[in-house]
């Protein structure tokens, strides 16, 4: 495979400017006034109906001069009610706008391209070596491909659809999807076999089996997600919608009864004025939870957008919300807690064996080993013992590859059989040759394991020479991240195939709360079920077929995009960057979504309570003069008080749009502490803020002579 890419990675399209997003959102806010769309939000639909009703009242008053309130007052109330609806639509449109901009760039990656499809009876194994087999390929449009089709793709060509590599190895440019310019390796077998439509081969060739029908690939699902148009509301959102609709109906009925009460009171007392229809509509809009009703959809869309910005595809909003409630994280050791590739850090000879002899044997056994561990042994032998690389063909040697059955690798020469591998595997090999494993070697193996390393025993024939220490390097800052999660009430569990002694050492160094050693698919699944039976919500990552059962069971299951198709189908999220550490970020985004929704709901309810004390005395003081004692702000007049409350009701929505889009900052604290803080900040703030703001608006209205 060529070391250099055949073409330079294509740059990802630039995001649109804030001005362009704002202009597009303003236009979309007007389009959303369509009652067929507004009725999906009962609170804002009532506000829109009230806006239209007061507009008709203004037209009637202006035309006949017989309105129940001055035409100018009715016009200003109507205008600010329309602004309330538009500001709410604008918040949702801004949240969707960022996603639509991303969707446009993704659509450019998902263009129809020619694809070379193998015939059903083709010999797939011959494609890579026989030009005649490739000449028989059928050229079709990517739109005509179906799940199960087999394609040939070579350097310079774009992958026409999602699939799984079944033959070959190649460098792939995934910058159009992930934003990362560095090419990645995709190959058949293992856990890095998945490819995504819209990416481009930079070298070599691949035989790919299509994994999705047209419209069902990751790009298509991501476009649907970021646009928000097909976003299904989550159970929590639906529950909150029901609550808001119930409150709206209650206040609607209560407001409707106020007119006959006012008429009766005026008729009985013979003084005062009947409350106007315009004031009743204004009262209704200020009583119902318009703030959270206007921002609820924007909060959900923005939360999903933050997930997309993190390059994660969520199959549903339910998964994002579940991430916010997760209290246990199952994390793979390799690549998540450690850097991923173990490095040889020491050569420990058996008593009586010279260090140089151990280094020479370890180097010979590793010369043809292309794994990172094997290369690190060669580097260690060179740096510590001055041994230069040698060609196996010059030595007349035959390399013995590692297999899952033997759990060893090595080299055979005319006179030597050198092996390196797991202690129990080398023990069986030595015993088969008539030798024995010295007790000193067992002590060295135990020493390495207790230090958190992985021991590889080296043998030359029946003689055991010593132990290679492979060390997992714990990622910098990961211990602090786990401590932060612990303060948030989240427990971390490391999953590893290492023996319990090695796992315990790494777990202690990384600072995780618990670990599962010698993990098998059955053990992972059993652990998740046990934790869920105790009432926990569990999140985990995985990329292999053996992870699929546990991913399917977990509440939040993040599959790697480079992983197998089985893992991606089992998960409810896919990380396009294939970064196992992303699970920590996903949990933060989920918590931020829930906290933001809860905080703004608290603010909205508290905000409405404060407005009651402003608008109710003003609206009914002419009918019930005793209510004047509740006019705590001493506002200029009943007219200015009602209009000030309506204006504040509209402006507070646009003032909270940045909070809804950006999200409330997530602090490292238990859920109870976060709840208390939000009740204090947003609850108390919601009660206090309306009073000075409404008073200020009232002063501006009265001193400017508008009312």
C-alpha cells in the first residue's frame, strides 16, 4: 500500500455565518405561522389564535370606533402577541438552521455516483488479482444499489454507499463525514471494516458489501437528524407537552369565566368598567406557560444539534435523553482509558540468562511482527541493547504468526525455535519440548501483572529466557475526568480482557470505580442486566461483533463507525469519529439537555407566578377597586400595566434563546445539588426578574406617551 495519499483530503464545507443563519431563521419563523404547523405546539397555537383575535378586534375598533378598548392599545397588544409567536418560532428556526447547514454539506457528500457492482455469481476472491474479473463488473448508479450488493472500489473513487469491507485494505479520506483530514485505514475482518458512503479511497482497492438500501445509510439518517424536520419527540418532551397543554386549557377556561363575572360585578355595583376582550386575551397569554412553550422545541433540537456537532448519530432523541440519566458507564480499557497500543518497556531475564541473549531472542521473534507491540519490542532491543534490525530471509528463518489458538508468535531457524507469547501458552510449548517453566519466570510474570503490565514470556526451544513487559499507558487527564463523573453521581466500570491482577493495577492508576476482568460477551451482557435489575441506567461503547449483545442490552449504546455492521445495528448511537472516549462527551450532552429543559421550565413557571401579581390587579382594578392594594409596582395605569406585561412576555423569550441554543453549563455535582442550584438560580430569578423589567417597560411607555 502506498504510504502517501493519492489525492489530498477534501476540506469540509465552511459553516454559514451568524448573519446568514439569523436571516434564514427570520424567514422560517414567518413560515412557521402556518396553523397546521403551530397546532403541534398547543401553547403557542393559543397565542397565535389570541394574536389573530386581537387583530380582528383592532380592525373592528378602527373601522367602527366602537371597540371595547382604544384602537391604539388593541394594536400594540396585538403586535406584541404576534412578536411572541414569531420569537418562539425564531428560536426553533435558529436551532434547526445550524443543523440544516450541516445537512447541506452532507448532501453534497451524498451525491449519486457510478458504482461497479459484481454479478451474483462472480468469484469475489478473484477481483483483487484478476483484471478479467473486474472487467465483468456491472456499472450502475449508486441509487440503484441494494443491501447485499457487492462493489469494487479503487483509489480515487468515492464510496457510493455504506458497506462492510470483505476484501482488501486501503487508506480512506473521511473528512467529508468526520471533519478530520488525516486518512484512516479500512480493511476486511476485525473491527475496522465499516465504510461510509461519501468518503473517498486514497489508495489501493476494496471489495465492499452494501449494508443499507438507498435512503437508509448513515448520511441519510444524519441529514434527517440534523434537519430536525423528522425529529420525533421524546417521552419526556411529550409528557411536558401534555402538562403545558393541560395548564393552557385550565387557564383558558378560567379566563373565559372572568368576562361574565366582570359584567355581573359592574351590573350589581353600578360602577366600574367591564374588562375588555383585549385585556382578557393579554391576561391569558401572560398566564399560560409561554416561555417554556416557546423554547421547548428549540431546546430539544439544539441538544440533538450538539450531538451532531460531536459527530455522533443518535437513532432517536430517547437515546440522547437516556444519556443524561445514565449513572453507570462501561468503558473499554484499550483506546478509552489507555492509549490503545501496549508498548514494550522492559526485558526481564531469567536468572542465569544474559540480558543481551533475551533481547536478541525477543528481537528475532518480533522482526516480522507488524503489530504495534511487536514493533515496540524491536525498538526496545535497539535502544537498550544496540541490536540492529535483520532480515529474516538472510537468516534462513521462517516467521510463525500469532493465532488465537496458539496465543504465540515467533521464528524458526535451522537450529532454533524462538517463541514469545502468553505465559500459559509458552508453558505448554516448553513442556511439549521436554522443558519446564522455572519458578523464577512465574514470579516475573506475577510482578509484571501486579504492576499493571502484560507479560510475554520468551523461550528458545525448551529454555525459557525471560519476560517482556508490555505496558498500557493510561491517558493523561483521564483520572480527573473520572473524578468529575464521580462528583456527578456517575460510576465508571472498566471492561478488559486482562487478568484480574493486571486489570486491578490499571483500574487503580486510572481511577475507575470498578472493573470487569477477562471479559467475555456473556460476562458483559450479564453485568449490564444485573445493573439494570438494580435500577441503574447503563451506557457502554463497542465496535466488534462480540460487543453486539451487550450494546443491544445497554440503555445508551455507542457503536464505533469503524466497527462491524452487527455492532452498529445493535447500538442506538454511532460515533463517526470512532473515538471510545466520546462516551464521556455524550453523557455530558445528555445531561446538558435535561438540565437546560428543567432549568427553563422552572424559570417559566416562576416567571408566570410573578406576572400574575402584575397583570391581574391592573386588569380588574376598575371592576374590583380593592385589587389596587396588590399593585406592588405602582404602575402608571391599568393600560400600561397590561401592555408592559405583554411586552415583557415576548422579550423574555428572545432573551432566553441563547440559553436554549447553547445549553445550561453542566457542573460536576450530584443530581440533587444540580436541582437545588437550578431551583435557586432559575426559580428565584424567574420570580424576581419580571418586577424590575415590567416596571422599566411601564416607565418607558408612560413617559413616551404611548399609553
